[in-house]
């Protein structure tokens, strides 16, 4: 690669003395300060600021309305229109999970169950939210469209045990999801 | 000055001085010199020579010793710590000390044992009589304060003006010389 | 003997009140201001939550105080953190260094005049701890001792980046001490006095140095000499203020701790309260620097406009508490100047080290020297004949031209050294 010699800009006397730039800087920062005190900073409206700067103050104000559709929050399991657990405990998500946050104990569906032909569903399904990195690989790898990343972002707990989402909690977050491919519905 | 303060600062100064030669680590030595200077400044201030005391700290402690410390740190003198006690420098140092002590005793034994005059209003008023009436120094002396900064300025710029100017030129020449030596460039 | 004891008690009381109740709280307050003000400048909110957690005690709402308790929380946090000493540091110096940065900054408080004298029970007391005749020199002398703390911290950490930070700081502080000392010589010439209390009293009577708009209680334009002296006063003010920035290692000149190059500078290896001491020392130096600027140039505790005798006379019964109002005025000015410090920090980008050194040695040093000459000429003008005055003016112009020429040529690229 050829060496490009860059000519340093020739500074005039006024630029060398630096004071004009300094005063301009002060005016700039003070304009920002005054505007942010008045709640009129640039973008304050679209970011729903709290009236000071552009910042939203969290526990009182929530970001939920601005949340984009592609937001990746907590992973959760879903049921479909028929109320069937979609997960078949194939354990693909458990294997792919980079931080090894998912732990599945597979179980068999008893033969008297209407969905007995699915054969398997999870007996236990734990996601350790301390480990989860919200990468979305579980959602991507799931052949049954059973696990999705939802918009929940407030995952808090007072103990480590609180941070492990068990099956019940996961279905609670996930809820019912309609419009998915229902390959187990056709009669055979 | 209360005598206990004199003893305090004298102890600080002497122990600093002793520490300079006792410590192996050059940085410790430099800091001991600093302690010594601070003690000396305390003694000056105790003698009502505020200006001299403060200048002692400002120039020697705040500037000269910092530069010393700076150089010592940059050089990182590791050999100094391992150096064995050589006999010759020790003897030379001791003989110097003894010579100086003898001289000091000689001088002190010949001078009359005279204590400094008390800095009370009467002494200051007599001193004020020799100076210009209504001047800043005379007013301050009349009020019973010792304007030591003004007095030093007065003495330097009236009594010793020429030597002061010559000293200034000497320092300037030294500075110019350093710059000339360190900035030798090719033609 | 009781008289001596009373004297000692008063001195002790003054030290404790003025240092630990007036000045030391200014340190956390300026940290708080720094965080809030910078947040507002950057369209953020800043710390606004820490307060009194009344809801813990069963009340409905917490008491926030605009987050003013935040510095206290930070302090507690720093106390409780692990005090980690790296293994290969030079222990004694490593422990000594933080103390050496804080103590000088706090000692300098003792010559700052906080207000006019107050009278209680017929006993008049000056609101200054040590009313000595070498005020500004004392501040510079003691403040210059804080270089040791920084240098030792850098060296004893036994690590590259702190060492570079310490070296930079030493060079910078020594260079700017010269500008600092030279720049106030015109001011001292004008007042003919080194006692800060007297300097402020003079300003209260004859107008602040930068605002000489009243004379003995009468508002009006200054006389010719004072008006002319305003020029060197402003130059001195500029040089002094900018040198204070450099001397306290504040933002445009905070190269000893510039994060992008040196991690944390001289305090990289320090943690917990030792780090907090460096932090405190820096902010205390800033408070003292502001106090010096306010005292020398902006009238110290005086309210100005001929109001001071009125304020000083205020009192309830035998207590003349006008001094306390003056204390309030002084603190207001001080906080105002601290806010200016903060504004500068969040406005001006960091200088390069060679630019810093050039600014100090090539521009400020010469400018301060010429300024001394100019101020002396203006002050001596009434006593001089026209011929001497003219010669002086011509000499001044010649020296200025020479200095500008030297500064210009020093900018030319250096030719390579002879092999």
C-alpha cells in the first residue's frame, strides 16, 4: 500500500489562539445543559424522556411501548391452539445452548393421552436465567416451534433458585401461540 | 518561638539529616532530605522569618528535591542499595564533619552570647524610626507586625541591587548555556 | 494561662470548623456537582436516587434529596471495598503516597480568608485559621508538596503506567508552578501585600481586581491607573486560572491520569480508601485552587458594590454575624467557580503532552513575564517622568516582539542532530 502523506491543515492565528473554539465549545455545552434542563433536548420526545435530558427513568417509566418486534428477551415454551405442549423433548436446544443454560428431563406421553402419538414431552424443563445469554439459538434450532424468545426483560430474583425458570414458569411466560405449523394434527 | 517547637523542628531536621546517610535506598534518602528541609523551614518560621521559611519549602522542597527525586526514579539506581561501605568516603565525610564542627565551635566561642531582641512593640517601633515615615514598612512596624517580606525586598533592592542584578545575569547566562548545549543542531 | 488555653481552643475550633465542616464537605459536593452537571450537559440525568430510604422504615415514599446523599454512599462503598496491595510494590512509599496528596491540599486551607471578622461577646475573631503575611506563597509552597504524593504513587506501584503517569505529573506540576507564581506577581504588586485577608479587604473597599467599579462604597468608574491595570489583571487571571487547571491535574490537562493512554495513571494500582484519598486530594486541590482565584481576583468574601460595610455591621445584639454572611458569599462564589471547573472539564478535550508543555513554557511563561513588566510600568507611571515612561514602553514593545519572534521560530521543525 502506498504511503499517503496527509498535509496537516494550516491554522490561522485565530485558530491557533484557540479561544474562539473554546467559547464555541462553552456555548455548545451550555446550550445542551439548558435544553436538557428544560426537557427539550434533541430526541427527547421520540425517546419519551423523563423531562431531564433524553433519559427515561426506569422503574417509573418503562420502555415497553418502544420495544421492537425483534427484541430477544427471556426464552419461553409455548402451547398451541389445542392446548398441547409443543415441546417433544428432543433436547436439541439443550445441546446447542452455548452457555448450557437449558436442562431437560424427557418423559413419555402415556398411551391414554389424546396426543399419545407424539410419544415424548418434557418431564422437567429448566432454563437457568443466570446463564442464559439471550442468543436465540434454542428458538432457531427447535424443530417443533416450541421455544421462543419473548419480550420479557425483567428477570429478577433474590436467590439463585429464583433465577431458574422451571417448566411451569416457562409456559406461564410463553402462553398460547397461534398460527404455527401443526404437523401432529392430521389423523393417521 | 516556644522552645518546645524549636526542639520539635530541630529533631525533625536532624533525624532527616541522619536518615539521608543511613538509608540505602536513594528515594528514601531524597525523602529524608525533604523532611530535613521541612524542619528547617519550621525553624525559619519560628524565628518570624516567614518569607524565608516558605521560600525554603517552595524552592527546595517543592522544586529542587522533586527534580532530584524525578532523576533518581528515572535512573532506578539499583546498585546503590547493594553498595558495600567503603572506608575512604566514610573517612572523608567524617573528617569534613569534624572540620566543620571545629570551625563552628571556634566561631561560636568568640562571639558574645547575645540573645535576639524580643519582637515586641518597642523594638519594632525603634526599627521603624530608621525608615521612611508613612511608608508601608514603617506603618506595619508601628502596628507591631514584622513585615519580613517587605523588609527583605527593601534590603535586596536598595542595599544590594547591583549584586542582585549580576546574580540574575549569571543565572540567565547559565540557562542560555544549557539551552545552547542541549540544542546543537546540524547546519 | 486560661488566656492561652482560650486561644488554643479558638484555634482548634477554627481548624475543625473551617477545614472539616466548611471545606471538606465541599469535596463530595463538588463530586456530586461534577456528576450531575456533566449528566445535564450530556442530556442525561445523573445520580438522583440515593436519599433517605424511608420506605425501609415503613413509610410510603423515599426521600430523594435530588441524590445529594450519593457521595456519602460512594464513600461508604469505598470504605467497605477490599484494600488490595499488589505484591511487588514498595510498601512504605505505597502507603505514604495517598496521604501525601491529601494532607497538603487540606493544610493550604489555613490561609484562606473565609469572611470578615465576627464579634462574639466583644471578642473579635478573624475567619481565617492562620493570618500570616505570606498567604499566596504559603499556598503554592504547601501545594507543591502534593507532587511527592503523586510521584511516589507512580514510582512505588512498580508498574509501567502509573510510573509514566507520575513522571508526567511531576514535570507538569513543576512547569506550571512557575507560571502560577509569575502570573500573580502583578496582582501582588497592585496590592503591595501578601496577606490574603488584607487583599480581600482592599478589594471590598476599592473594587474587585476584575471588577473595579466602586471606590470606598461609591459605585462609579475607576480612575485611569486602575482602569489601565485591568489589562494585566485579566492576563494574570487567565494565566493563573489555566495554570490552576494544570496544577490540579484537571481535565484539559489531566495527562497524568489520562485513561486512554495510561489506564488510570498514577493511581492505577490503588484500590479502596487509598484510591479515595487520591480522589479527595484532587478535588480538595480543585476547591483550594478555586478559593485562590476567588480570593485574588474576584473579591473573596466581599459582596461588592459598596455593600460590605453594611453586611459587616449586621448583628443580633452583641453578636456581629456579618462575617457569616460573608462566609456564605465566599462559598457561593467558590461553588460557582467549581461549576466553571466542571464546565471546562466536560467541554475542552484533552491536550497532547507536548502541547501542554509548550503552552506552559513557551506561551504562559513569557506572557507572564511581559505581564509583570506591563503591570510594573502601569503602577509606577505616576512617579515616573515622561522620558523614562516612554523608554519603558518602547522596551516593553521590543521585549514582546522578541518573545513572539522566539516563540515563532521555536515552532519550526527541529533539524536532525549531527551524528
